[in-house]
């Protein structure tokens, strides 16, 4: 059974960013304006500003997932090494030849946009209610004076079926639910393959995570970032790491750059690659690997003229599973950095705190 989060604050009509844009508001409401220290720097980057631009690692999954996988094959070994480096040094990578049908990606983007483009009163039939993070609106809002992200969200629990709330599955667009179901099954297959590859990259048996993710929890969230009059004053999504094991991000094909990751004391933009999916390591993998693979703080920024859509899938162990560093990755030279805990407890902790960097992971750290 899914953990019950603390009550959230409903975000009303006046704070719906699509409505603000539609009504051509001449000023950014104070609720969205960030303190100076939190505002993004949006000057046009140069090579000196962001030397890592376009260098977020790219993994070719077709070289890792084959019918007759040969561990001595050079392409396979090189790609496993690249995956290991990506997880250790970046916590993020893009995956090509991932096996998810490109027409399905386009259809998922299409029904998501059709939902967001419906009249507000239609979307408000699915408004998030106190005590949940499913539905339409903004999640992780706990106080009336909390700064809001320049983003509208629509989130659904997917698997296991016990986490689904059928009241939040829209009847319009007519093919929305069917598309989400098919999409979620394909992304689940991708996550299963990735978890196996991650195990191999750690020098472990590829089935070491199998039982843990046998009844994996999966959710999807669609994020819509309308163009913003003053993108230098707002954030599309507050800096945070993900509580999941893996996160799969689909960026709309016509997107501007919006995702940024924190690396080497700077925010690095992730350039979208056509037909690729962005993968990032969540807090759960950091704990399981005893910090060898780390979750990474990331955020979203907005654009003055372009809207942006992203579709995010979160993949995590069952709420009933006990989590802690794997025994294979703990020894005298590398003692356990995290305590053991019930994954449902951490999920509850995560959704009852606002997005604030990697602060929620303090829940699991062993205090020295």
C-alpha cells in the first residue's frame, strides 16, 4: 500500500502558469519570483562557461541488450565501461536505441499536450487533493508562502495497480489512458534492462536486483513549462534529486534546453538528442551502491518564448522492500554510509518534504 503523505496546499486558478500566459500577464506574480541567490543565470553560454555542453554521456543500449550477448565483445565491454563512468561521474546519461518505439514516444507527447491544452475547468476535474501527489497542479507545496515553480504537472501512479487512483485518469483525450498504459509497459521493460546493466557495471550478477524490483513501483509525471516573460526570475522546477531508483525523462522533440544538472559547482544544461531518453540515478541506487553511484541534483529553467514539455517516469522498488547498501559493496575500506530502512518509509519522507537539493537523503545517512 502506498504511504500517505502529509497534506499539501492546493494551488488555485491564480497560480496556474498556463492561465497566466494565456491572459498575457504583464508581471510575474510574487509567488513565483525567486530570491536572488536562487535565480538562474540565462546568458548565452560559451565553451568557457560550460565546457561539458553536449558531453552528457550517451549509451547505446543496443550494444548491451542483444539476444546473444557476448561479454567479451569489444562494443559490449566499451559500453558497460561507459555506463559505469556515467553512473559514477555524472549520475545522468542519455540512452539511444533504447527499444521504445518512436511512434509511441510521439503519441505520448501528443496526448500529454492535448491534456494540458484542455480548458482549465476540464483539467481541474483532476486537481491534486490534500494528502496526495497524483493529479493536476503542483506537488511538494506545503505552505502558502512557499515559492512556486513555473510549471503545471499531471501525475499518475502506474504500478502496482494498488497505487493507481482511477479518479485521476482522464476521459479526454479519448486515447490518453490506453497510450499511458502501453507507454508505461515499454518504459518498465527499459528500466528492467537498465537495472540489469547497472548490476553488471558494478561487477555483480545481472539478476542481483531482480527480486527487489519484481513488484517495482512506477509513476509518471507530465511537466508543462509555458514560456515565461522573465525566465531570469523563476525556476521551472526546484533543484532536487529523485527518490526513485531510476528516472526516465522524455523531452519533447521541439523542446528548448530546460534540464540542468549540478556538476563541478556549476549548472550544466542537458542538450536534447533526437529520439534519446535521459536517464538519471535516484537516491535509492545511491543507497544500494553505498554511494558508488550517486543521485545528482537537477532543476529545470524556463524560456522567454518557447513552451517545454517533459514526461518523467519514476521506477523504484516495492514499498515493502528493505533498502540498504548491498553487502557486496561494503567492506572495511568502504563501510556502510547509509542505514537500512523500509523503502515505503523513505517514499513517505520524500513526498512530505519540499524539493530542496539532496536534503531528503539525510534520512538514510549514517551519522558519523
